[in-house]
């Protein structure tokens, strides 16, 4: 019997996809039936570009089965290393004990900065700003993908978050292709890194949140050139040993 289920339900890393409201409700029903806890990690939930946000699993929970985790890393400052958790008092106390054994406590000065920032209403302003910025960068990347990538390539168009997921033809191995991409001064995260059995070797994760528009366009263009060159090279997947 499982003890808990861990999920990033909203704009998941690496795909940028979200679990539907219907499936979130089903998860809660399954958790109740089999008596396990759901750990809902929600680092990207505030970064909604369009439409209404899907309610968190925690907001649907009336039995205390969901431990909800949030962070300031994606909306304020990654260097703060500051997060929060919503759970029962018993679980919070256990988390506190574990935290103390790890590093005693998070930086108090950083916590004070975050507190004042939130109290002053600045965090809401910051979130609205980065939502508009990231949506624009996503659109720039998607437009470049449509312009430069081969028609055989497929990708997600996330409604929020920081990532999109690209699937290439089966004769392209993104891990073996990575060195050639780096030589062109462009990089990505290989898809098989997200699978315990190193499968999906023809996929990759792209991040649109950091680079300027021109860099995104040029990076996609260079990556497309590498992919097209790779597609012209026959690939025998039986020769591949992944997971290094």
C-alpha cells in the first residue's frame, strides 16, 4: 500500500502540463480509498498566463490528506531558498524537527525581507509582472519553434510556468546530440533524464523564462539546425546506453 503520492500538479516540470480538475478530484478519491497522503508541490502555480487557474488539490481537500508546498524561488528570488508548507500541526512539527537537524532554520534576515515584501503588497505586483514577461517569452519561443523546427517536431504550449517539452522523431537521440548543440552555443535538458529507465531519448525540455527575446530566437534557430542535421543521420537505438 502506498504511503504518499508526490505531484507537481500545475505546469509540471519538465512538460509544463497541468493535471485537470477532474483528475485532481479523482486523485483525492484514490487517496481516500487507499489511505495515503498527497504531497502537492506547487512552485509554478502563481505563474498563470491565461484563463482561470485550476484549483489546487489542497483547496479540494476536506480530509487533511494533502500536504501543500510552495516556494518564493520562482516568484521572488531563487537565492532566498525560502518555502512554506500547509499541513496538519503534527506534520508541521515533524517537518520542523527535520529542518532543525538539517540547518537549524532558514536565514532569519531573508525571512524578514520576504515578510516585509509581502506585507507591503509588492509580491502581488511582482507576480503580475513576471506573468506578463514569461507569457511574452513563451510566445517568442513558440513562434521561433514554428518558424525553425522541422515539421516532425512536436511541443507543448503551456498555459503558465517556465518550461515546454519537445518531442522529436525517433531517429534523434537528444543525449547524443547534446555535444553538437553545445558546440553551437545552445543547450537544453535531455528528456531521458526525467525517466527512471532513461526512455524518451528523443525528447528535451526547454526553458523560456531567462533569456532575452533575441537570444531565444537565435537559440531556437541554432538548435533547429542541429536537429535537422541529426535527422539526416540514421540512428540505431539498440546502440544507445543512456543514463550517464
